[in-house]
C-alpha cells in the first residue's frame, strides 16, 4: 500500500491538479485486514497459551505437553507453505480457518500421544510405541476430522 500512497501523492502533486482534479482515497481496506490479522495472531497466542496450560493440567507431563504444543506451530507453518504453493493469499477467511484447525490439530495430537504413552507403559520401546500407537489411531483421527474437512474444503476453490 505504501507504493499506492506514493503514486497518489505524485499524481496529486503534478498530473491531476493540471486537469483541475484531485485524487483522494475514500476507503482503505488494509486497515481492516491488518486489524483482522492482528486479532487472529492475538487469538492464536492466547489460545495456544491456554491450550498449553490445560494440557499441563490434564496430562501432568511437561514432555507430553511440549510434544503436543509443537504440533501447533508446525501445522500453522505448513498451512502457510501449502497456501503459498497453491497460490492462495492470506485473508480473513484463511486465517480464521487456520485458527479453527489449530484446535483439531491439538485434539489429534493428544489422541495419538495418549495411545503412544499407553504402549510405553506396557513396556514397548519408544520407536515401537510411536509406530504402533500412530498406526492404531490414525484411522479414528481421520474419520473424526473428515467431516470438518469436507465441509470446509469448499473454501479451497474460492478465489
């Protein structure tokens, strides 16, 4: 937008007044967009912090909480990379979708982590526990989140 502001100033300084006109910006969408982006960022930070505190309270393990908490930034960064690869822009709808998806990611991470933890308690190695734990619940996690994905996937085709 800075380039547009400079171009308008240049036009108002020279070309437009010579024609007896003035060029004036009536509405600035960037104010709304920047406000929405700031609000989404704030919600992600507050929600992420709240999620970590709840996870610590219920899981009672800093290590497990750290593992689940790492799913949040990894999924958000992956979302932005996927959006860039598909040529999608960041807008209010996409940011709201990412904020909504963070909850689903945390939910799925907890389900998988608890199953892995159960296998560890039964005496399996960390590698075997991770492999078997993820294999046992991946279909349940997929079925759980498929309806949400199908409902929201229509936005992928929106321009």
